[in-house]
C-alpha cells in the first residue's frame, strides 16, 4: 500500500498534465479558427500551426518522466520536481489558451482575465525555479551536495516566493490581454513592481550557483 499511493498520485498528476496539454491545444485551434474564418479548410495553414505547436510537446516530457521516476523511487524528490514542474507548465499553457480564447470570443467562457492573472502571469517563476535551481541542486539522488548548499536552497526558496508574490500583485495591464488590468494588482502600491524588479536578477544567479554545484 505504501508503494501504491505514490505511484497512483504520480501517474494521476501526469495524466492531468496530459489532459491540460490536450485542452490547451483544442483551445488554441479554436481561438485561431475564431480569428481567421475558414481556417479549418486551409490544410497548409493547419499543418503550419500544428508544427508550431509541436515544441510544446517537450513540456509534456517533464510530468511523464517525473511520474516514471516518482513511481519507482518515491523517496527521491527529483521525480516529484519534474512532475510538479511539468504540471505547472501545463497550467501556464492551458490558462494562456483559455484567456486568449475568452477574449477572442467574449462571453463564451467565464473569467478569462481572472484565470490569466491567477495562473499564467506568475506561475513561470516557481516553474523556472524548480527546473533551473532545485532540479540541478538536488540532482541526481535528491540530496544537497553538502551542508554548505543549504543557504542557497533557502535563499532560492525566498527569491521564488517573493518574486511570485510581486508578479502576482503588480498593478497594471496584463501581457497579451489587450490592455486588461491585473484584477489582483495593488493599484495604490506601485512599489510592488519595483520589488519584483529588484528580486528578479537573483533568480538567474541562483540558477548559475545551482549549476556550479554539479561540478564542485
């Protein structure tokens, strides 16, 4: 039973990730069809769009590989990191497609701007942090190379948390949403955006330090 539970959880999350990927693809093509009448009867255009969507298949590898590792070695966080990172990528992808379709077809689906702000606008921060920092820092056995790397692990966690909150609460227009403003933005606190800009450079620095841990 102790082995069954993590295996079931891992493959369930992987299946959810694949389902979100397929849903985002469907919304993407519906959005393109709505923008360009007759889109579906233009084979060359459809094939071109399909090829443009193919690179996103790489993101599906994260939850699948993560589920494979987590189901066989549930005590190793590497599998769970890949799995959660893949799940977050799929949330980003499907929320972006959902919001784009909602704005193209007003009233067709509820809360496109809210979904964009809740998921798409800031989830890239923990996703990049998991892959670029913790996946490298804990590779391959899920343990830190030595105790001296604990400070980096804690610092990276703080950077990810602060940057995520700053992006989520930054007031102003949301990217790619035709001027729609962030419904969760603190309009009377413009310093939030400044905080995000100050903390942001620490994210790639933590990534570089994590990469260094692989060779030291």
